[in-house]
């Protein structure tokens, strides 16, 4: 059976610049309960970018719908802000700005993937270009890529329809061998340096920028474990 990496990026925060660590901790604990009850599923918070969290899952195809549905229940339970949740709809015609969702086929037995997540403050008109640039890098080098940017409302299995507008896109790039990760992450980091008003930040950083602008985080999702790549990239390139 095919296995996939799925990422749900969503703002459930009480403000527009940061998340609540206590809420994140509660969500993480409940995700572990999902993992314990569903053999083959590994879900965790992979990225925390500004006021958005990204829940990434390594999941068999037949459990995607159930896993998404369980994650939605957790998000509704602990949400402090409901704008993204309220944007969901049973119909594509009434779907608004909501969850950003991406999925990609796994390349390795461990579901290894690179997760790049963006958030903005006043940078809604430029963030999609940045995310699509990352998507293009992955595809150019033959990796399987998932991106949350779409030109019509997206039907998310087990969740509902999400509209096309977003300020928090997420990109998944899966790979077969761990040695591919440093090259891929380096190309993305270097390429994104060409964009104005874009800042690479540590996981969990608030949107502490001069608006308008965009921040992004980059995490390695390895067999359900998460490594924030910020410090590693800084060391590698002597920044």
C-alpha cells in the first residue's frame, strides 16, 4: 500500500504573530494518542512559523481520511482563534481562507521529508511566489513534491473544502536517502536568499519583522522525528 506525507498548516492562535506553547504542547500530546491507536501513523507538529503550526503525518493511504478527521477534532478542541477553521466548508463554493494542505508520496521506508512552512505579516501578495519557487526546486531535481497552493478550492479528505487564499503555504519534499537532505536544504536556503522581505527563522519564532514581510521555517521530518534545520544551516554556511 502507498504511504504518504501530509502537512496541515493552520492558524489557531489568539493573535497574528505567535502561537501559544501551552496549546502546542496539548496538541502534541493528543497527536501521540493518534499514533498509538493507529498502527503505521506518525503525526507530530513539524513546523511552528509565526502564528501557524504545521502538523505533519506519515500515513498509509487508507488512513489519510481518518487521520485528518482526528487532527481536525484536536484543532477544534484547542483552538484560540477560529478564522481558518471557520473557512472550511462542505462545498467548494462557500470555502474561504482556511487550512493549507499538502501531500506527497514517500520516497523511503521511513517517510523522510523536508517541510518548508511560510507565514506573513502584510506579505500575502508575495508569499505564494516564494512557496512555488521551493516547489519548483524539488520538482526540477526529481523529488516528489506537495504544495498547498492551488487554483481552485481544495477538498481535504476527512476535513472539507479549503479556499484558494492563504498566507501560510506549506511545501513537502520527500526523498529516498538521507544524504540528499543537505543538498536539497542548501539549494532551497540559497535560492530563497534572492527574495526581498523574506526571513529564515528558527522553529517557534514569532513574526518579529519589519512588515510587510514573510518568514519561513524548514524542518526535516525523519521517521516521525523532527529536526529544525535552522541551526544546522547556520553552522554549515558559517552564518
